[in-house]
């Protein structure tokens, strides 16, 4: 199979893949890991880079102490759907954002907001292996059997969810994008006014102020902004890329932070 046809399965172009390779030549271990994840062979790498052979690719990695022969192994490649190492220690939906469960959704946007498009852009900015790690589903209770049931993920309106990093990625992007598309300037002003008046109490011992804020926020997210949206699509796109790059780059494995928590931490609108 050609590299172009193979990459098309993930919504990635040869140009995007080449940009990713060039930007990660200082992280060959991560680059090799990402190629293995996506089932990219040495011959595909040669095709993507251009002007070299698969033997040249193998020799290049070998010169840096790495064996890219694993990319041509007869063993089935690790695909984006493969579950990662399980070390369950927390719920997918933390108590701190349980009041926002109704607005957490898988990403069904297309074009520049599609998972594949955003993934390619972010993976050109961060070390390859860190992206996969940041969306590890194995951190959450219920992942060990490969499926998050409704009782385990506690997200209304969603059925069984595959415990894959693509599911985590989709929940993250869907929630982040929908949040920013839902808020109009009036709703933002109301939220800001509440924070200005009660900001010192939201994180205090009286949980009623926090609950009120979450209620206001959830109400603002019920529907997409119809008039006077807070952000344009171009602004949302820029924030999504910046915020995701920051989240992945600063991600600390097994820190206990939920990817859903991170979805409400967009640059310029840190909820918590």
C-alpha cells in the first residue's frame, strides 16, 4: 500500500506527514513510536520524505542507535484503536466537573475541526509519543476490559465507549470545541460578573457558590451561540491548537488529571 493511501485512512495528507517528520527529527525515538502506532513502514517513510529509499531510512535510524526494522515487522502494528497500558486510578468524569456531564460530547465536527485534522496539526508541534500518552484511556476506572460502560463513564446520552485513546481524543476535542462555540458575549459577561462578585468563594468551603457557577456555565452551554458569539471559528481553531499543544507538552503521566478536566482549560478561558 502506498503511503498516501495508508495515511488517508487517518485523514492525514503526505504533506502533513512530511511536515511532522521534519519537525520531529530531533526526537527520533518519538517519531519511531508514532510510525509504529500508525503502521507506517520504512518504505512509506521513504515515500513521504522523498528522494530516499527504505534502505536509506533504516540506515538513518541505525546511525542514531535505533532499529526501524520494527516498522516492517510481520507482527500486527499497534493501531490508534489499541488499548494502552492500564493503570486505573480515577473516574473518567471527575467529581469536580460532574455538573457539566451533559455538555461532554464526542467530536462530530468536520473540516479543520475534525479529529484527524487537529491531530495532524498538534502532532507536528509536540513529540510524537507524548500525544498518544496524553490521551491514555487506561488511566480511568473501567478501561481494563476495553469498554467504558454508561455506568463507568457517567456521560448522559452516550452508550458504551471503546476504551481507546481515539475515544479520549474525541471527547476532549468535542467538549473543548462545543464549549467555545456555545458561549455568546452576554453569557460570557454573566459568567465574568459572577466570578468578579464571588470569585473568592467559588473555591472556598461553601460549595454552594461553586455549584452555582457550574450551573450557570452548564446553562450557557446548552445550545450553540446564535448571535454575538464569543469567538469566531478562526479564533476557536487557534485556541484549540494552542491549548492542546500546551496540554500534551505539559502532560504528566499518571498525574491523576482527567483529559475531560483539561478540556475546560482552554487558553484564555481556564474554568478551574
